[in-house]
């Protein structure tokens, strides 16, 4: 790298600052935003999120529903092949009645033959406050009986455009009769 390039880079770093953008923008605005990021004119931000995920499989208002299974699922101790489509509430506190901050929409599939583990392919869409309308995409392995599970955040939209990060999940409660689970999430994301 030449001296000029280094100087340009230092100036760029010095002026890098958060770029404020509204959640839903026209393609032209997204294009401008993207170029600013590419030129190093946007500072990286770290955002920490904490919420509870409610996987409600039974009762009057289930939010997780079985959409597929394999011919082997019923014989499998790990429910291999079962797929649930969910629109699960995300709340501030562990009670379902606490303030809703978003929804977890997507699919999880039982992907372990020997250990019960989920393939999580979910979008977390936030529905209140400064993140309202923005999403984070999770794609990862969730061995649900482990005390802590770590899953990658592979992207996002709105405030979380170009996000990358890590989610850790800990089961708060699980009812073996109903299959309903409450899971505590701590999420760390880098975005602009
Ligand atoms: C979130 O955004 C939607 C759509 O723009 C809006 O209808 C809703 O009132 C907002 N919710 C909150 C809590 O701000
Ligand atoms: C599990 O759910 C059933 C049915 O709603 C309820 O009767 C039972 O008390 C729950 N068990 C626990 C440990 O919360």
C-alpha cells in the first residue's frame, strides 16, 4: 500500500461515523448507504440484545406447528426429520405476558440422528422501539439439551443491514407435557 493510500485510509477512519438510516428505503438510498460502507465512511456498531423466545406447541394459540416429518420420525428417539414452522413471540421478560419485542419466524428441523439437535433457520423481526421492522437472520445448530447453545447471526435488514454476530440460547423453562419452551437469548451483533 502506498503512502497516499495509507493517508486516505487514516482520514477515512477518522471521519467514519454511524450512518443513520430509516428502516425501509428505496433501492437508490440503499445503494448510497452501501457505497458509504464500502468506502469506510460508516463506523461499525456493536449492539447487544436480550429477550425471551416462546416456542408454543400446544394450547389454544400455538405458535409452532409441525409442517413435515419423515417416515422415520415417529420411531426416532431424536425425532429426526420433523420440521416446525414458527411465528414465536420474543418478549422482554420470561413471561409471555411481558412486552413483546419481536417474533421469530421461520423453520427449525430436527437434524440429529443420535443427539436431539435443531437446524435453526429463522428471521427475528423486531416489532417495537428503534429496531421496529428490522430483522436478524439466524442459521445454526441448536442441541437443545445443552445448557448453552451458540448460533451464528448471518445477516440482517433495516438497522441490521450487513449484520454479523452471535446468539447464545439458554433454556429458561421446558414443559415436557405440552412441549412449550421459553428460551433466553443474548445476541451480539456488529453492524453499521
Ligand atoms: C412498528 O412499525 C409498524 C410499521 O411501520 C407500525 O405500524 C407500528 O405501530 C410500529 N410499532 C411500534 C411499537 O412502534
Ligand atoms: C405443563 O403444562 C401443563 C398443561 O398446561 C400444566 O398443567 C403443568 O402444570 C405444566 N408443568 C409445568 C412444570 O409447568
